[in-house]
C-alpha cells in the first residue's frame, strides 16, 4: 500500500477501528453493569427480608436455621449463617466453607452504619462470585450474627461473554463491509488518478493527442474533462506556435531574399547602371524596413508576454496620428487598386497615449484591412467622440472572418487565413496596446461581407503637461 490507500488505511480505517474498539469496551462495561446490578438488586431485595424475620426473635441461630432451610432460591443463591464470632455454622449447601476463605463483605458490614455490605471477586477456588452480608444486631446494637448471600457470577459472565462476542462479530462484519466498500471507492479514485498521472506525463513530453477515459461523472470526471481540454488547448497552442514560427520564417525569408538578390545584382552590375543601382538600393531599404517591422513586432509581443512594454504617455492629437497612418498606407492601397475613404472631423479632444504605439495599432488594422480585401475593395475609416471616449472605426468589404475563427483572432499566434502573409501576433499586440491605454478593441465580422474594427480610447483628463512613463502590467498586477 502507498499513497492515498496507505493514508486511508492509517487514518480512516484506523479511526473506525479505534471507534469500534471503544464502543465494544463501552458496551461490555454497560452489559456487565446491567447483569451485575440485576444480581445485586436481587440480593439486596432478599437481604431486606431478614429485618422483619430476625427482629422478634432472641434465638438467632434457631431462626437462621429455619430461614435457611425454608429459603426458596437455594439453587440460585447460597446462604450462610454467621454467628457473632464470625464463624459460619450453617449453609444452604450443607457444607462448611473453607475457614481460610476471606469474607470482605462481612468485615465491611460489621463496620457499616447500615449493617450490610457487598463484594464481588474470586474465591480461593477461582470462581467469580458476588456476596452480600447483612449483620443482625439486637436492641442494644450488639452483633448477634449475620446472614450472607453468595451468588456465582459464572452464568452471568457467560451471558456477558456471548453478548460481547456477538457485538464483536457484528463489528468485524461491519469492518469487512467497510473495507470492501472503501476498497471499491479507493480504486474508483486511485485508478483514474493513475491514468491522469500517466497521461499528464505524456502531455509533458509533448503528446497533446492523448486523452483520458472518463470513468465517473463526478469531480474526478470533471478533472479528466479539464485535463483533456488542457491537452487540446496545448495542442492548439503548439500548432499555432509552429505555424507562427513557420510564418515568421517565411516573412523573414521574403525580405532577406529580396535584399540578397538586389545586393548581388548591384554587385554584379558594377555600379554602371545608376538607374538599376538606385532601384536596387530602394528595394533593399524598403525590405530592410519591412524586416525591421517584423522584428519589432516580435519584440513587442515578447515585451507584452513579460509585462515589460513601456508606454510614453502624453496628451496627443489622435487625429494627427490616424491621418499619418492612413497617409503611410494610401500609396500601397492605390498600387493595389483599393480605396481608403476617410472623412476627417474638424477637431476632437486630446487623448492620453503613446503616439508611436497608437500609430502602430492604426497601421496594423489598416494593413489587415488591405490584406484581406480584393482589388476594388473599400476601407472606410471614421472617427467620432462618444461620451468621454474617442471611437475609431475601420471597416472593409473584404473576405471577412468566419464565426468559428472570430472569437480567436486576437489570440497569440492565431491566423484565420493561412494563405495571407503575416505572423499572427499583430492583432494580439494591437489589442494589448489598446488595453494599456484603458481602451477597447472590438472586431465584428461576417464571412464574405467584411470586417469592422472599433477602437475606443478614453479622452485625456487634464493633468500635468509633462510626459510620463507607464509600464504595461498585466491585469493581475
């Protein structure tokens, strides 16, 4: 035995055993007291008779002989008549008892104010008996003799033994059934736990397809469901991580290939065609910036994961940052025959934020809108004040997101469409940046219709004009 079984054996079963033992001891004491007290009451009742029998007689010995000879319960109770000198001169058995046999009850009765005393113990023969002696006194208070009642307790002890044995047998039966039921119960716990432990080891070793068989619909069953769910989520996360690594590798390879290719072209050309050189350098710079953007996005994600993203907060004109973000994407939109429609409001209150990080969010959302829109697609951007917040809405009429993928698009590494370039962490980073600004980023989409992203940023509360650093901490801190 080990583990739960061992603890149960020493704790629960041990406690039950002790309780039953105590109950049996208590029962034995009660049963013995019941039988012994019953015998004592019979002896005491008989002893009260002699008060009237010996009160009107002057000849104690003659009256005692007559009382003993006519005693009706000779077979159950042995009577002894004792003279004033403490010698037994007649008994119901007809045999004179051993003079060496002590009579503690007689000695106590002589000293007692009530003139009677009882005792139970073993005779010199080893027999267990109960005795009661009633001392007879005359009108002057002198001891004229005594009547002693003696009852063997062997029959009572036999009945007590039978009763205790029966209770012990019942206790053993109870323990047996407790053991059987507890063994079954323990197996119903230990067996699933052993399988859970084995499965958890497999999951720890990277086998996310393993599942636990659900034995019972209880807390253990709930634990099995939870671990199976965890394995599924870990498998999904592992797959997304692998897809992320593959996607980022592809994203890095593309600009690196372009940089390497144009660098070799410029080198082989020997700088003779300045037009080719300028074009190559331009592409190299553009791809290097793209490469830098990918690396920065991964670094931002790492900072967010470690709660180390630092925001430089200041009162900023959010319209200026959004306008610059649109300007940076408009040339690309025109080259891809896509249209950005932006109706800029005249003025809005400032917001407290990090201008670079908010611009990063806007560029990411607009970039996604362009990526998932076909040629001729339209991206509508609007800004308005709603209460104490600024609401930016970026809507496209692209391919949209399915109802299955929509709840997961802001999760790290998740990509609803694997055919479109991207690392799968852009929305996760953007959502965290908006959250650190105490705002919200909500996505509403319908497959085949388009996607609408709504960003809400609180209006700045008037404070000191000095910029301040805010470290992005997780909700738990």
